């Protein structure tokens, strides 16, 4: 299905920055340990604090993004991330690099990433016909999983040849390329005027950005109220399907991500797995995520979006318990690869459905706030559960803590939306003039 050249540029911008991020995925810990001689605890704090602080700082981002043209926001956030990441090799070259700077860069990039995701999600809804949101979301999801599969092995080779500091510089350049891709988009933009609509509203007209619609940052700061900051969460919890989808996603992703550091301790520490095998264990299964994302639309066409969402949502909650069987040596490695492949394939099917459902059920004038609230909550949930499971592992051991997470995940399908919460209103509501594209371009 052709979605137009503007979509391809947006997709390309996302792809290049995502690959850059995953290629540099292990660079910060290596710099912290190898260059700054930080402790293991400090490295853990670097990851968890970056998530948590970025989430808190980003709370006002959603309302701010909502009322501004989206492409300038995306370009600005790419440039912010470029400058932040580029400061690391510059500071290293002049001998001024510190752990504090790594922490600040982590927070700045995390915050800018939330703003970029909110703006790009809102712009995607403006750019793509509602009937094609699932296909578009699937392409973004597939790109993410391919980057997850290919990025860390490529990054490991890149770090081995050029070192972690040069790898961070390459990641910085990827944000410049992403900004160039966004600038190449020639379609219209969208910005929502300040509204007083009730949360009961289920639709909002698509607005074209104009100078009168866009207040200055100073004006926005004066006009912003506490209600604006909480509007994203109010929208989520007012809609029964979104509320259940939100609670399910926060719980599932939080429990899965909480086991990430514990798997590293188990495989690399207790079982003595070589680093390349550890990378293989989590790189190869990501190909299943790509396959799942590509097959998602076909599954929906055959069995319906609700049934596919429920089945894939349940499967992604069942498979992690298999990690309780992880042992040392090659059998343990194969167990991890098999379990992760099944888990990630299920997530690859579920995630595009979840993303498309969020966009469908959110009025156009509130997409950025909803996506910001979603991202902020996700980062806070993951950071919190990482700390909690670190404490549990301290008293029980990493494998026991991973098993506890797997058992709790078995109950999370109870939070998935009910069929009555998910009627199919999209086809009936879409009118020819709702789409910014000519039918021939799709």
C-alpha cells in the first residue's frame, strides 16, 4: 500500500534516528565504566534516573506540543538531541567529560524524545487516512524491531573498532539526518487552537496551522493550567478501551523491562555467557517483532482487530514465564532465544494495533497530550519496576525475581479491553474530505 512521499519522509526520519539510537545503545554504559570508572550502581542509576527524570520534566510537553505546528517541533527536538549527544565527544576531547554530563544528556535526550514522539504521532494522524493508520503504525513498528535486531550487533562492532565516544558522535549525526527528513515533508501541518472541549467529545476537526493559532512559548506558559497538564490522562481514563489498554500496557511493559537488568546479571554474571552470545540472545529474536508487525494487518483482515489484539496481548503475557527455565551454557542460551522470539513476535503484532487504537480513539486536537501522557507513564512505570525488581533480586536472586515477574504477567490479560469497549466506528466516520491526501496517492 502506498501512503505517499510525505509519509515516506516521516518514516525515513524515524528510521535513521532509531537505528542511530540502537547502534549507540551500549555506548553510555561503556563510557561510564571504561572512561569514567563508574560503579555498577552508578550505571544502573544512569539508566533508571534518565527515564524517570525525563518523564517528570516532560509533563508540560504535551499541551505545549498540541498547540504548535508539529514539523518545527520535530526538527527542534532532533536538533536538541544532536547538540546534547554531540557534547559528549566534545567534552571527552577536551578532557571535561563527567558522569553528571552523561546524566544530563540522558535526561535531555529522553525529554526531547517524548516531545518528538508526541509531535510525530499527532502529525501521523494528520498525514495518513484513518483507514490506513494500522498499516502506517505497522511500518513504524517493523522498523523499530529491525533496528533492535541489527543495531546492537552493529553497535558492538562499531564500538570495538572506533570506541564508544565515536559511536555517540554517530548517534548525534543520526538526529541531524532525521531533521533533514522531516524538513523534506511538503504536506500541510497541523496545530490545535486552545480548546475548552469536554472530554466527552469523540472527534475534532483537523486544523491547519496559521500564525494566529500558534502562541509564543511565553504566552503558552502564562495560559497553561494544571488541567492542561492532566488532560492527556483524563482523555485516556475517560475512554474505557483506552483506560484498559493503558493499564495493561504499563503493567506488561514495566514487568518485562524490569527483568532486563536481571537477565544481564544472570547471563553475564552468574552463567558467564560471552558478551557476543548475550547480544545474540536479544538481537536475533527482534526479527520476530519485524515479522509480527508486517503480518499484523493481514491477521486483522482475516480475523478482525479485536480478536488479534486479544490473542496477541495474551500471548505476550504468557511467554515470559519461560525465562524461569533459563540455565547455564548453550541450552540456556537457546531457551532465552526461543522465549524472547515468541514474546517479541507477539508484541510485534500487538503494538501496531495498540498504537493505531490510540490514534483512532483520540480527538485530533488532543493526540500530542495523550501520547505524551502515555510516554511519561511508561517511562515512570519502567523506572519504578526496575528499582523494585532490583530489590527483589537482591533478596531472592535474579532467576527467582524473573520468575515472579512471569507469574504476575499471567494476570495482566484481565486488563485488556472488552469487546463491548471496541466497536468499529472508523469506517462509518471517515469522509472523503477527512483525508489530506488524494485517493490516488494512497
